[in-house]
C-alpha cells in the first residue's frame, strides 16, 4: 500500500512512503469481520524519516523529556509528568491499547538517530461504528519539521485502509494553534465545540471537535 506524502513545506513535490505492516491479518471467524480484529503482532509503519513502532518501557526517558515540558504540553489535555515513574506508567498505558484491542499508540522513532521523538495513536476504537479518536505529540525541539504530518499520513492510511475506519475524530483545545493547523492541513473539518469536555490543570476546558471521513481522505490522495 502506498500513498504520496507531500514533502514538508512544498505541497507540489511528493515522496513515496511505503507503509509496511509487519503483522499478518488474523484468520477470520464466523463472529467477527476480519478488519475488526487486531493484528497478532503490532503493526510497524515506515515513512521516509520515521519508523512507527510499539512503545516499550525503555522509552520512558524519552517520554519523560516530552511530557515533563509543561509549557510545550499545556494544551495536550493531561497534566505534565513530574517523575520518571509517571513516564513509565505512560509507556505502559500506551502499550496496553494494542493487547486490549482499543487502539494503537505508535512511537515515532527517527531513522537518522533512532531517537523516540514523539508518539501518535488511534484510540477509543468503536468497532461497531467504525471510528476512532486520534492523538499526537512531538518533542519541542522537533516541531515544525513535518514529522507529525509524515507520521499521521501513515497512521491515517492505516486507520482507513487496514482498520477500515469510516471516521477519525480529533479533539483539540481552541488555543492549540499547532494542533488545529496540523489537523486542518490533513483535511480534518471543524464540527463544533465540546463544552467543558476535558479536565486538566485544575479546571475544565472546551475542546474543538474535528473529523475526517474515509472518502475525504481517499479523495485527497487522488
Ligand atoms: C501539534 C504538534 C504535534 C505538531 O507537530 P509538528 O511535527 O510540529 O507538525 P508538522 O511540522 O508536521 O506540521 C504539519 C502542519 O501542521 C501545521 N502546524 C504545525 N505547527 C504549527 C504552528 N505552530 N502554527 C500553525 N500551524 C502549525 C502546519 O499547517 C503544518 O503544515 P506545513 O507542513 O505545510 O507547514 C506539536 O505542535 C506538538 O506536539 N504540540 C504539543 C502537544 C500537543 O499539543 N498535541 C496535540 C494535542 S490535541
């Protein structure tokens, strides 16, 4: 499966990202269509500069560096971590989605130096309604280099083509300009405001709701 990923900052040029799935499809049975099943092994995705892989406990320090940056993560939706132990728990939580069958969280490993520069994922997988929520964060010193758009292009391909999702939702704080810019750049459409939907930093926050449908994603690739 291949999709053209526009090079960062140049929407006219394109590079080809090979999306590789290392897992094999599980055998279909009578009770559940095959696309609703998780792969038996975690799906590793390849993009030109990144390897998207399962998160492991050894990622805790890299996660701590990102998630303890309170100013950078102020609109992320969760209080920043203050101890390495919390980053351990975060790695465990992200890794648990796959075996639980509720979604995937990929670690973004940069090919050039094998550093874990961020994560992204599809979660709250509603298998009856064929939808998921998308989430993402990259290290502050890696921002604005097109990494997350590159990663999410592969993740959206995976969500729509392999998980057979119909709709992917993004929820972001109205002041999170970078996240709104990213979602919009990928074709997500604004739907409205979820009033006081989230709670962090000691108070409730409104969240903007965006969505992308499978047909819109496929049309944008055409
Ligand atoms: C949101 C976030 C993941 C973007 O990651 P990134 O790797 O810097 O984004 P990219 O470089 O791939 O940018 C892709 C597009 O997003 C938009 N964008 C990125 N940063 C932006 C900014 N500061 N202002 C406006 N638009 C921005 C642009 O449209 C950009 O398109 P371009 O490539 O044509 O310039 C990053 O800012 C982040 O991790 N923030 C902290 C965590 C967070 O808030 N996560 C989201 C929770 S909802």
